[in-house]
């Protein structure tokens, strides 16, 4: 950067703390700031800043939040295009261009935060309905501009903010759900791989649909032909209903939310597989024990839980939960059964998931073959310098005696 964006106050880093940013990362932690030179308390949450190294050399522009452990995010490295409204517009354009190239139909994650150069912003597109999540004070300051830019770019009928994520609390932000445009219907309509699904819009999980698993569900057909399938943590049936359509003999979907299982039944109806899909409202751990007592067996089991390790300090307990869950699932597998084991916990490394699956198999005196290892879908690109953006692990295994 040649000349600093003069209108922004400087945020000075301590010696050696510019390295990660120079390597491409976007976060500045609060202990990396030279607070004698630029006291954090002097900033309003979300204020735009020019981030500079310990000698005053400008690294770029972004925003600050004195209340957050991630005290600042570097958004732009270019003096010509500093953080702000026109940069947001430009980055939205770039993000959309990728999706338009990849998808024949307008159902996808349109913006994936840091990976699309828009930290604190997620936008999911369901045709003419946009579901937006803002998770940082810096992005919250530009809420109106985000709405305007999306309107200009996509001409949506409805824009809803699902700003109810618990991570907003880390930024000192309130949690709310709000309609920014139009009248949101109760139910979202989603298309995935030629199938139609319904999902709850205002009361659903996250933005209403898990686009991150779409690529991984694409080739279900090769795994589920004539199979008895168990879909654990089914939500509205993304895996299970699709398995039935792709030829499964029978699918049992389990979710503890009655809303979710009602939608599984509805989605089975819509896709004309209701007679092969059963949905039960149960705690997954309880269900696994119950099915074991009933001596039920399955040829394919999908284990796709919510993040069981939410914070680093929950690591040991979380690993235990993954172990318990996967062992219980393995016990229900028929001969040569397929276990599709997923983890969306960013704190659980891929190798550790593989390791724990192997441990549980060994404990049961079974062997594992890893058949396929997958990531989040292509509309959730991974930022090469930010491991935090690489979170979803999906391991297809065969478990045999
Ligand atoms: N597999 C889904 C996404 C799962 S989201 C898909 O591909 O669309 C996690 C789901 O797990 C939510 O629907 C939530 O209601 C459910 N859930 C969370 N804890 C649970 C538990 N202990 N037992 C059963 N379901 C649970």
C-alpha cells in the first residue's frame, strides 16, 4: 500500500505482529496491538481503521472492535480501494460471479465471509429470497449498504437478517431476526440436485438450509442403492430424503427438533418417497441406544451433528462425544456397512476425526476403510491463509469385521 487511507484513524501493531497479516490472514488479536500508541478504548466498535506495523508502515484498512478478542480485521490491502461501501459492493460482485459460473440455479451461499473478502458477512440465496447473517460490529455499521448493494445486484423479493448467531455476543452485538425487505414466507423453497425441499425460514437452523453439504450429497446414489439408511441429526432431511430418492430401500431420520422431523415428512412427500422415509423426534444418542436394543441394523449411517466442539476449551469433552456417537453408530451397521461421519467443528482437525473413527472401530474389533474424504461445498471457498475457514470434514468409510 503506497499511501494510507487518510480518513481512517491508525491502529498500530506491536513488533513482529504484522507477520500473519503479511502472509494473508485477516485477523488482529487484541494482544497484538500497540495499545500505548493506539489505545483500543479510543475506538468505537466497528470503526474503520488503517492498520499499520510497528514502524508505521501501512498494511491496509479494515475495522476494529475493542470488545472482541479478534480486535480488528484487515479487509483491504489496497490504498485505492479502502474498506467501505464501494469495496463491499465490489466484493459482492466478485463473490456472485463465482457462484453464477458454478450453479445453474440460484440456490447457494452467495457470500462466505473472510473467504470472499467480506469478514462478518454471510449471504445465502434461495432464488429471490436472501438470508443474511452479520457477525461483526464492523459489518453491522454497513448493514444498510449491504442491503442496498444486494438489492442492486440481485433484485431480491425478500431480504431477512438472521442476526441471531451466538457469536455476535463476542462482538457485543445484540441478537435479532429482522426483515429488511418484503414479506418473508414461513417456508423456504430450496432446490438441490434437481430435488425440491422445504425448510423453515425464520425459525430454522442457521440460515435455514445447509448448503455446505450439497456437494457431499451429490453422489449419494453410489452409496445407498437398496440400502437401509439411518440419517442422524437429519434436520429437514437433506441427506435422508435425498438417499430415498436415490434408491434407498428405507430411511430412518432422527432429529430432536419436532419442527425438523415434520419438515422431513413434508420433504419426503414432496419428493414422492414418503412410504420409504420415517422421521422420529428423538435425541440422537438415545435413539442409537434404543435402536441397538431393538437389534435394528442399517447399511448406511449418516452422522452429521452440530458442532460438538464449539470452543477450544471444550475440545476433550467434544472429542468424547464424537467418539461415543460414532461408536454407537458403528454398532448398528450391518456387515460391510457404510458410515458417513461428519464434523463441522473447526477445532477438530481432520486427522483427529479419522483417528477417533479408527479408535472406535478398533475398540469394537472392526476395521475401517476410508473411501472418500470431503470438504465443504464449493460455495464455501477456503481461504488458504485462514484455517478457520476450513471447517467441514466428511469421511466416507466402510466398517467391516
Ligand atoms: N444433517 C443436516 C444438518 C444437521 S444440523 C443437513 O444436512 O441438513 C444439526 C441438527 O441436529 C439440527 O437439526 C438439530 O435440531 C439437531 N440436533 C442437535 N442436537 C441433537 C441431539 N442431541 N439429538 C438429535 N438431534 C440433535
